[in-house]
C-alpha cells in the first residue's frame, strides 16, 4: 500500500518535471507506465500536466525561458494528453448535444481548449473543433451552418479577450444569438467578464465546463 502511494506521487513528479524540461521523447513512455501502474488520470492531468504548464508560464514571466522552450513544453504536454485522451472519451453513449468550440482570433493557445474538448467528449457531447485563431465571422458562419447547441470560446491572452465579445455582437447582428448558448473560458476570463460581454456562462476549468454545458442544455 505504502509502496503504491509512493509510486503514484513519484510518477506525478516525474511527469511534471518531464513537461517542464520538455522531454518530448520520453513523455509517452512515462505516462503509459504511470497508467499501467494505476496512477489516477485526474492526478496526471491536474497535478502533473497542468501544474507543469503553470511552472513553464512562471519561468517565461521571469525570463528564465523563452517562446521556443515554452513551445517545446507544450508539445510534450500534447503528447501526454494524446495517451490519456482515448481513456477519457466514450464512443458508446448517445450524444447529449453538439458543442462547437474554438480559440478566438489572434490566439494560438489550444491545450486548454483541447482538454475541455476531451472532458466534454468524455461526458457524451458531440464536438466540432473549430481550431485556433478563430475569427468572429468564421465562428458565426459555422453556427449558421451546423446549428450547435453551444458555442464555446477559449482565450489565453488578455489581448484576445475582446474577440469573444466580437463573436457575440455578430451573432446578434445576424439574428443568431438566441439559437445558441455561448460559453467562455481560459485563464484571463472570469465570471464578471463573461456577464459583461453577454455570454451564457463561464467555466474555470475543464470540469466546470462540463457542468456548465450540462446546465445550459437543461435550460433549452
Ligand atoms: Co503563451 N502565454 N504565449 N504560449 N503560454 C501564456 C498564456 C502566458 C500567461 C505566459 C506568461 O506570460 N506567464 C502569457 C499571456 C499573458 C497575458 O496575456 N496576460 C503568454 C504569452 C505572452 C504568449 C505570447 C504572446 C509569447 C510571445 O510570443 N512573446 C505568444 C502568443 C501566441 C498567440 O497565441 N498569438 C505565446 C505563445 C505560446 C506557445 C505557442 C509557445 C504555447 C502554446 C502552445 C499551444 O497551446 N499549442 C504557449 C504556452 C504553452 C503558454 C503557457 C505556458 C501554458 C498555457 C497552457 O497550455 N496551460 C501559458 C502560461 C500559463 O497558462 N500558466 C502561456 C495549460 C492549460 C490546460 O490551461 O489553457 O488555462 P488553460 O486551460 C484551462 C482553463 O483556462 C480552462 O480549462 C482548461 C483546463 O483546465 N479553459 C476553458 C480554457 N479554455 C476554456 C474554454 C471553456 C471553459 C474553460 O469554455 C469554452
């Protein structure tokens, strides 16, 4: 018992460090081993991977690392998520509804969005991924074409926050605002901002995004 507890925290620490150090060649093997040893998936995601990106962000703010290193850590994290994704998503369940989701214009950060997608898929939602650098025009055209139940918008840069409001404005202009719920998220987003721009809800993290999506769909 003690040995397995030790092993689990050891794996968490090793995975976290491997992402911080951008050990992209080793990460998949390490994550597979941790999973084989029954390390908790939530702990791998939250305590190892997301914690690692927080450290990377701090190092970047302190000028200890620069964009290439930050990118290499992001690549490493994506490889780790690639191993975890099939274990979180279910293919059997009947769809709870369709969610279209993208990172707004000017913003290339997609790890958080992809994690939110993984959790939503795991909860039984059908996802249409609109990728990154999503212009308001493209988002609104996609809503008109695919008629999702929810449009999810992600932003990681304070400079790209106004792009979320732009999407909502154009939805209104085109008469589509009442046809779709809009949920927003990302590190610089908070509830106050979501309310200010007229979004239907805000998710702090992937777990909250799933809860919010379920709630929004019961309001239909
Ligand atoms: Co960038 N970057 N980055 N970056 N980057 C941040 C965001 C930053 C905080 C780093 C820092 O300074 N400490 C900073 C932003 C400062 C600010 O605006 N206040 C920053 C900067 C400045 C930049 C550049 C401008 C750097 C430069 O070029 N000088 C540049 C911008 C490029 C662009 O987008 N146009 C840039 C580039 C990059 C890379 C490309 C190198 C890489 C991204 C790779 C990729 O995503 N494919 C990168 C990375 C990796 C980061 C950090 C280190 C990590 C982001 C991440 O993946 N976090 C980040 C620092 C940090 O966040 N600590 C930083 C892990 C992820 C799981 O969390 O995305 O927050 P997060 O998602 C969470 C929640 O926010 C929420 O759920 C997720 C899961 O819990 N969530 C939602 C997210 N979307 C949601 C949607 C929802 C609901 C919840 O509903 C729809």
